[in-house]
């Protein structure tokens, strides 16, 4: 693998220059803003997993910034690795603290996300226009499954998860439209993926935080 191979996958990028994607690069600040907001809401509440998610959220912003400035294979890895880590940690948190699984079982079920994604991504690739965004499509589906299964046990948390899935679906839609609408919108629509994704990831931490607060009340 050539770690320094250049990647041109977005409408805004017209050259290999560092600032060839200024909007896509700058809008990664949304992740840092979301992380800062959630850090202020989580600190002092004895929720270590929520704080871990906040740190990973900031890492997602930094990794995505590197990808949209350097646009090389190593930067792409720095972009996707924190996203996968966030997903796994969040699933573990919900399994342990909402489903009340033992930590070992919560970890095993969280790890099953990988084969689940491997099995479902090819199915989403059949959806016209989804393209490379099919790699993210299993995530909102899984969130909706969790929301459905939890709807009677913890309706408020289930509703919050469903809202998060809705935001993510909108986010993935903008990501998928980037290339098809390139001729009409030279800046593309990928920057909306950053803004909506940051909103969604911050919201998901808030959903978890609210659940933990409710669970701690007598």
C-alpha cells in the first residue's frame, strides 16, 4: 500500500494542493465545537465513557481535517479510524448501560458491528446514487434497530436514538450527493456531511448522558 498516494474523491478538490478543499477542511471545526459543548455538559458527572466519546469526537474532527488537506491514504486512515472507534465505544456504552449487559457481553456484541457492517455494506451498494456512502449506511440502520428494540424499555432514550438516526440519514444523503451535484454546486455538498455528522455525534452523546442521568435518579 502506498500511504502517500493522493486521493481525489470530492467535488471541491481540483488539485493536490493543501488548501484545495477549504470548505471541507474548515467545516471540520463543527466536530470540535460539538466536542467542546458536550465536554462542558459531561464534565463532573462521573460518566467516563461519555468523556471518552467526547475525546473521540474531537479526534474525528482532527482526522477529517487531515484528510481534506493532505488527501492521501494515511490521512484517509486518520479520518475513518476515529469514526469506527466512536461507533464501537458507543455500542458498548449502550449495551452496558442501557441494555445492562455485563461488560464482557457488551464488548462482544459491540465487536459484532464489524461482521454486521461487512455483511450489509454490499447490500447498500445496490442502492442507486449511494456510492461510497454505502459504507456508512449500516450505522443508521443499526441505530434504528436499537431504537425499535428499546422503545418500551426506555422510550425517551429510544426516541433520542431515532432522532440521531434521522440526522445521520440526512448527513449521508448530503455526502452521497457531493459528486452527482458537482456540476451545479462546484463546492459540493460534502461540507454538510461534516456539519450534520458533528451535530449527530454530539447529540448521540447527549442521548447517552440523559439516559445515565435518568438511570441515576431514585
